[in-house]
């Protein structure tokens, strides 16, 4: 009798490649995050200016 084939190992969240179909984009949230990063960058740049 042949032994059963081993099952595939479980997929770990950060260890596997990013499946774009499973992670839809959020355009409004992405734009808000980019705007916040830009404002913080400008604020830090102005504060650190000699």
C-alpha cells in the first residue's frame, strides 16, 4: 500500500507573496496617507532648517 502524499505546508501571512486579488486598493485612504506623509515631511523640513 502506498503512503499518502504529504499535504502542502500552510501559507504564512508575511512569508508568501502578496496576492493582489486578496488585497483590494483603497484610493481615498491611500491619498489621505500620502497627504499626511507630505505634510509631516514639510513640517520636519521647515523645523530642521537652520
